[in-house]
């Protein structure tokens, strides 16, 4: 009796095919399609087939539009500020779990993880309510603390809206960063993290000279992931301000989505999407260059 | 007949040559022991027999067929791995039963066989434990159990007793040898333990740097080593080597001694002429005389004396070479004293220092 | 300061820090829960109340009632997340096994192919995906949502599971081969069970990811209740009911309860999973 028996390379191919086909269908083909769409004039048609080849004209138009520059500026500003805050707060949170009295570690960790579990779009709804002009919690706190006389118009004042979005976003982002960094810290030998409990200048120095270099790979990966997340930001914008007031909080992704599904201008939308993609690509390449010396792809080779 | 034949085997890992053109036959129903320094390719050779590595060139035969293209699960071999490789998520029982289950043996039979095997290894009370709840020695015995529960064509054992304590090791080696002889399975056995090598082997193989230096019955390797390396590797404490030259007049001369060439070796030594040579003598073949007389030609200074109970191990300085000798327990010498050494002439070996080859009359 | 005093101070400061973190991390949630327990209409009453005066379950009754039927969206989300997770784990564990363990010439290219996908922003694939799902006739249906979601989870899951596989000793497979098992059986009987913690971490993360996924769900659901997941539903309520925040809040609380429970129960695996993914390359 000869049973069907597969050797390793055959199995490898069989095992990889489903994932590869899936990725081809829902990642690589769509990217190609988006690139193609961005070279056609598809304004005011919802049709599948490209209408008129216009080459780079969509990009030219996009690059000439004020909206594009304001959205790219906001996207970059948002990413820069949000990622800095996330990493700083995340690091403080992660370290605090090591610093606090042993019995509180578990509780603190649980508290830190909770915001991570909350979907971004729901987070947007929650904060929309927190920012409510009449009965919002934040406005009330502002008044109580004496920062303002009346609750500020968080979501309708253009400069406040930018910060309102960032604060709402960082609330969860800091939690995400903290979880990553806690993971990294878990790999630092216990004596080092224990030593950090002895307060004073020495532990601060030790933190910078020993702990930080040791978790550098984790820090860099956190930075990369959070930067990528920032550059593609969509949900929270859509839910919290929908790009408003005016177009002050529009990001590349939110504009792109509007062009696709609201204005039904696939060509224009694709151009925005491609720019987003390029930004993410540039960020990744910079990071990976920077990060490479820190990594060994342990075990994944043979 | 399940002899195993490795034929012109070469194995490279990138630029490292782990096995360099080895041809060797492991005879049916014999226990062949492989010894050699760490990294000499013992494990690699076992893995190729098991089918876990493909030779870069050459053929592996098991029985009458070339098995190069036969995957491990069809080779009918059982292997004990150097680091146990127990399945962490399975109990001891399931670990030992795994080879039987893989081959679809009936359930009723599996239970009996596993229990019997476990009992013979003193694991009967541990059957429900997981590997992480075992000591190193217990894990090793489970690994052995997993191999011997079946009656395979070939046993491959990679240092199967290395983690047991001395007493258990002696018991287990007798146990394994007995088992192997009872069921008559061709066995390839790797060890670093001299006693294991000498007592268990039907055939002993000494390897170095991916080549086989000598293969034969252990006593032959002990008595008639082909070269300096084998001479030094087999036997414990190991053979002493004194650099010397043949300077005519029937005598070997080295720093601080002259020694008359034993008659049977005269012809080959004379043939070697003025080549640099090495005189080899085992510690147990040296007589120590605390009162040197005028006729003694090998004098030594006592450097250290270590009583081993049954005998004494002496470290002695001959010229500028340290050698070791075993003497009776009642020898009366003091440190730095000068003693005379008598080498048993029939046990003296002479090697060509450049080629490291032994000189024998009939070679 | 004596040692004992210092220790007391440390404990006191620890309590302060923990309460401080809890305040900022949980305040928005507290606020939403509080709102969800107010009688509809009272949420706009001034001055703002920080404690519940009287608890009303009216918002929950409404939002679970026939007009909103939020449980339908929750059920949809459960279906989508569960099926997505199972599917993603299946596909990812196969790919991860190949990449981490099998001898295969193109394994580096495969790894690259899979991981590069994880760097692609959703916005660049959303429009063509919409078109693909439309041409499959799956717009406004759960399968239309599940299939792409499953694929979106492959890169991260593969990475997590592969790191896990890579950490297992190679001799285990060798031993199993010699013991008479061909590769497929080794995968099933030895490798998968041993990678269970990795699968579990990846599973929890994939589940949470698909639970909260919005852009795709929003696009594919086409506003049809039978295809709306809970984030889409909640977003819809938020937009539609600017004067009925107790209802919205109740919907939010219901949407969060399952994931918060999940995260609390499986905390360890979440952290472990992300550690594997980020630090242990
Ligand atoms: N998978 C591999 N890749 C690269 N080199 C290898 C591999 N396996 C073995 N080697 C090399 O091949 C040589 C022989 O190794 P092997 O494990 O067979 O030695 P050994 O005789 O079993 O040593 P030990 O007594 O320490 O177990 C060594 O130099 C080793 O570094
Ligand atoms: Mg070895």
C-alpha cells in the first residue's frame, strides 16, 4: 500500500499557496489596481473600466491643490506629535509597571492594556462625547481648573480640533506603545529592572546606558509601527471630526476615502492613496535601514 | 541482515567539511562505538544514517539497499538524540508510545510494550509525568526508552548515557549492551566515555576532523594503535609520548633518556633512520624503581603523586616532558626524588613523528 | 530616612501613580458608562454630574429593543471576528510553519512577500477591494467582510506564529521523523500543539483587530443592518443621534464589554504575543 506522501518542498508550496493567493488577491492586486486607477480620469463615474488615460495628470492636479498640501502637512504634524507623545508616555507607563510596589504591578498592567482593546472608531465616538461643547467632560474640567471661562469649542475651532484629535488618538496610542515596550522590558534581566527601583541619579544613568540600549530593537519597532499607524490615520478622523472644521483635520487617508466614496473620483482618490503609500514606504525604508544592525532574524533562517 | 554501509560519504555545511570521504561498514547485529573529539562529525554521520541529513556525496546503504532517497520515517531506524528531544507536550508514556503509534501498532500491544520498556529503565512510576518534571537522567532514559520500545533494524545512539550519574551509567550500559545482544540489532553508538567505548564495543571507531583514523575491535585499537592520535585517545589515563630519535647503536635517544629499541621494532626503526620519532608507553606499562642503579637509562623526577586507592598515579618529569605512570599503592617515593623507569619492552610503541604513523614490524 | 520609611513612601507613591494612570486611562470609559446609565434626555442637564444620581437602564432597553437591535450588530461582529480569526490562524500557521521550519528554497522571498503586505496602508487597497467584493456579489454580506479581513490578518499572525515555531528545538521534528512520522503528521501532532501559546496570542490579537476594524466593514456593509458590525453600527448611531447620547453610550458600552473581558482574561497572551512580534526577532 503506497500512501500519498509529501516531501518538504511540496508541503512548503501547498502550505504557502493559500496565504500567498490571499495576499495577492487582497493586497498586491489592489495596489496595482490603485496605481493603475491613479493614471485615469474617473471623475463622476462609478464605472469599473477606466475611462480616459491621463498619465500623471491626477498627481499634477493633486499636487497643485491647496487641500493636498494642507492634508499632507496635517498628516505629518499629526504623526510627529502623536508618535512623540505615544513613545514618551508609553515608556513612562511601561517603566512604571516595573517601578511600582509589586502588588500593584498586575493591576497597573491591566489598566494600561484596556485602551488598547478599544476600537479606534469607538474611541472616536467616546471622545466626541467627551468634547461635547455643552456637557462635555473635558470642557467642564477646563472650566473647573480655570483654564477657560466657558467650555472651548474643541471640535469646531480649527486649531483646537487638531489637538483634540491628537489627544484622543494618543489616549489609545500610548497604551499600544506601552504594551510593546513592556514586552521589550520583559526581556531585560531582572536585576537591571530591579535595580531601577533604587531611586536616584544612578538608576537614571543606568536606564540610559543599559536599559535603553538593550530594548533599542523594541523601541525602534514601536517607533516604526506607530509611525506607520500615524501616517495612515483614518478611523479617528472619520469618527471624530470627519476632516472638519473645513478641511483642517483632513489627512491623506481621509481625503482619499472621500474622493473614492463620496465624490466618486477614483482617480483622484487613488492619487492620494498612492501618496500615503509612498510616505509609509519612505518611513519604513528609513527605519529598516536604521534598525537592521539591531536585528538578528533568529531561527527564521536555517 | 541489516548491516549499514557508508560509502565515500562527504558532508559539507557551507564551507565546513563535517565528514570527509568516509567509508565504513557497521556489521549486522554488532555494536559499533564511535569516539572522537567534539566536532569531529559523529553526530553528523549518525544523522545521515537516520536520513536527517543528506550526504553531499556518497551513498548510505541499510541492509541491501541504497537509502539515500528513503526518508527517515521509512528507514526503520531508532535514534537517541544527544539532547533527548522529548516531546514536551506529551507524558512519558506518550513519548515512549509515539514510535509505536506512528507506525500504527494496535493499542493493546502498545500499552504492554511501553510499560515493559519503562519498567526495564526504572521509569515505571513516572509514566504520567511531562518531560519538564523530570531530571536530566530521567529524560535521557525516556529518550532511550523511545528508541528501544520498537525493534528497529538499526539503533543510533548519540551519547545516550552522558547525563546519568556514574553508578546508573554503569548499570545502564550493561543493560543496553545486554538488550542489544539479545535482540541482535545493528547499533551505532557515540560516546565520550572511555569505559563505555571499551566495554560495549564490538567494533570501535576513532574519528577526527571528519575522517576515520582507525576501526577495529577495542582491544586492537588499544594494543596496536595505527597512529599517535588513536594511541593517545584510547585508554585512560592516556598513553605517554616521548619525542626521540634513532641514533644508531640500537638505542632511541630523547632529552634525558636513552632506550634500547625492543627487538621486534628494530627493523622498522632502523628503516626510519634519522626521522624524528616518538616513543609511546602507557602509564600502566611503566615500572617505577625508587632506587636507580647505574644500569638504568630512563631517569625521572617525581613531580606529583596522586593515590587512587587501588593504585597510585605518578606524574614524572623525563627531560622536559611530563609523563604519567601507575604504580602499586605501597610505593615509597617523595616529591622531587629521582626514580628509574622500566618500560615493558613488548608494550613500547614507536611512531613516526612527522607522519604520526605507528611503526610495526609487519607493516 | 530609614529603610522602612522609604518603603512606605514607595508604596504610597505607587498607589498615587496607579490611581493617576487609572484616572487618565479609564476616565473616558467611566464617562461613557455613566452616560449610558442616565435616563434619556438627562444627559444634557447642567451642571454636569460626575456621579450617577439615579440609575436608569432605559438606554440599554432602547438600544437592545426592536428599533435599534444592537445585538444584531454584536452578533455580526462575533461571527466576523470568530471566522476571521480561525481562518487567519489556519492560513498563517501553515505559512509560518513553512517559513520557520521547512527546507524550502524560496522561503526568504515568501517571508518578504508576506511581511511587505503588512506595511501597506488599508487606504491603498480599499477601493479595488470594494470592486472585487462587488464583482463577487458579496457587497453587504458577512462573507464579503470576512474574506478580506482574514487576509489582512495573515502577515501579523504569520509573523507571531513563525517566531514561535522558530523557537522550538529542531531535534523534535528530527525525533518524530525517525519515530516514523511523515512531515504532515509531525505538523499536526508535534508542532501545532507545541505552538499553541503562539497560536493563542495571534488569535487574541487577530480577534481584537477584526472586532474593531472599521474602514472595510463600513465600506462593504453598504449600510445594510444585516452586514453591519458593531463599530459600524456605533459610528452610525453617533452620527445619527447627536441628541440621544445615552443611547449611543449604551451601544458603546455593549460594544466594548466583550473585548475588554477578552483582554482582561488573556492579558498575558496579548503581551507575550506582542513581545514575540516586536522584540524577539
Ligand atoms: N547544521 C549544521 N550547520 C553547520 N555546521 C554544522 C551543522 N551541524 C554540524 N556542523 C559542523 O560539523 C562539524 C561536526 O559536527 P558534529 O555535530 O557531527 O560533531 P560531533 O562529533 O557530534 O561533536 P560532539 O561530540 O560535540 O557532539 C562541526 O564542526 C559542526 O560545527
Ligand atoms: Mg554530537
